C-alpha cells in the first residue's frame, strides 16, 4: 500500500538513510522539546523545587520509556527482517503479538509504579519529596500510553514508515507545550500541572497512531485476528527485545544511582543536574535517532541477505553521527551559560548546570561510535551483545567510577565518571563489527 511501507533495501544508501532517519530525528527532537518544556516552565513558574522534582521523577519515567523502547525492539527487528525476506504473513503475526504484549505490559507497569511511587522516591532521596511524589504519581498513569505508542511506532518503523510517528509526536508536543503553559503559568497547578500535560500528550500520541494503524490494520497486522500471543512469536519477541530492555534498565539503574549521589548535594545541584540532563539529552537525540533509523535499515538489509549494503549503512551512519557529535560539542561548550539560563533564572542553579554540561557533553563522540556499531547488532538480532556492552560502560565503569570519584572529587567526580564511561564500549563495538558475527542473523 503506497505511503504505508518503504523498502530500505534498494536505492542509494546515504539518500535512503537520511530520508528515512530525518523524520526520526524530527520526532526525537520534538519529544525532547516535550520533556524540556516541563523544566523550563517549572523553572520560571514553580522554582528550584519544581525543577528538582521533575528531574528526579523524570529519571524513572525515562527509564520506563527506554524499557518500552527496548521491548519493542524485538518486534521491530522481526517486522523489519520478515519485511526484507518478503514473509508478510509472519510480519503481521509479529506485529499483532507485539501490540497485544505491550498493551498488557503497559497496564501492569502503570499500576505497579502508581502503587510504589512513595517508596521509590524515598529510595532516590528526592530533595523536594512532596513535589516529586505529586509529579510522578500522575506520570505513572501515562506509562500505559508509553508502551502502547512505542509498540505501534515499532511496527510502522519496521515496514519503513517513519513519517506517521513524526506526525503523532507533532500533535502531542504542540498540545503538551500549550497545556504546560496553561496548567502551570495560567492555572498555577505546579508540578501536578506539568505531569497532567505530559500524560494528556502521551495519550493523544497513542490515539493518533492507533487511528492510523487501524485504518491500515490489514496491511500492518493491527487487526483483531492478529492480536494473539502465539508461543513462538512471544518467545522471539522477548528473546530479541528483553536484552535491549535490560540494556536500557542497566543504563537507567546507573543513572538512578548517579542522581542519588547528586541529590545528596542539595536542591540547587540537583536542579542544575536536571537542566544539564535535558540539554544533553536534547543534543543526543540527533545521534540516537539517526542510529535508530540505521538499525531498522540494517534489519531489512540483513533479512534480505544484503550484508555489504548493511555494512555501508553502518559506515554512512558513523560519518554522519560523528559529524553531528562534533558540532553539538562545540555549540554546547560555547553557549552553555546561555542554554542553561533558558531553564532557570537562579544563578546558582545555572552555575551547576554549566559545570555539569561542559564536562559531560564531550562524551557525545563516544555515544556516536557505540550506537553506530550497535546498528549492526540490532539489525541482526544480536541484542544480548548490546546488553553486555551496556553493562560494561554503565555498571563496571560509570557506576563504580562515579562512586569512587565522588569520594575524592565530590560532585565533579560524578560528572567526570558519566562523561568518560561510555568510551569503554566503543572498542568492544568495533570488535563486534570486525568479527562479522552480525552477518549471522538470529531471526530464523
């Protein structure tokens, strides 16, 4: 069906990659704006406690989002490789299984986090406890929409359609920005207003994607007859998706520990970390979106046994992302004070944010290298390799280094640990690429 699917195994590699990944970059940028708006409006309308509360709670919501994305990677790989093989019956079965699985997991996860909001925030030693609990208890409801939307997005991306997810995000972000201003600046609802705006935006994003998917349900596999949990498909989806979900969980646990260490230095340092994190994450979306697009493109190519083309995709992606990373670092280093001032009028928070940002932003070059090598592992279904490589940099290096350097250099040591940890995964990714293991797909 024209406009629904896109064969990424043909045509110029660079043109196809840029054409396919551009909507993903735009979607990720808009999602980053989505997240940043909460901090900016809270910084000016609620104050430091609002920024600190959103920062601490957002670490958990970001972890849940990454787990959802990781779980849907399994379905995305299956859909992409079955598309490349021309096995469209299997592709639709994989799509239906992924969607139903995520609906069920979303319900359970939302209920679980809602019940355990208070103990979780206590464990994180949130400096602004009352505001943090109030914000997260509302955001927990939106976890269902996070899992459901990402399932539909993975199905669409698997058949080469990156534009519809972009349209969904555009609608969602515009609404979220409007509601943030209305609820916090207009109605004076504080961080609860920010959380409510976020959940409404997530719901609208899911509903928009669902309407499109149902209209093309027979083509995409989003029909009641495909909504089953056959043992073979569930097993393959989890086999491919769980290592990626665990990868993101490992990364999130290390960040949770880092935030806990930083929270011990007070509200101003915590708020500064929140500002720096938002700017860093915004800068990084260029890299993650481009490599995400390359991963899907590699999946289709490997499914079609076009291994040389898959390698060309990886090399093209590497050139683009390293160039992006270099530009990002220069801009962030030069304009760090101006960027941080957008988020908060407090000079102390601005100062800590600038210090944090200037130390950590240099690691974008390492992220570009690691994520690009991971595209071959993702496309071929070697997600267990990615999980262990993440364990290396997030636990063995980042977590241990942050705890040790915190004792000698204080919060500066924590920033340094976060900035250099990811470098340890780059040579491991290069070894995987040179080993040619990615030429053996794990999807049968």
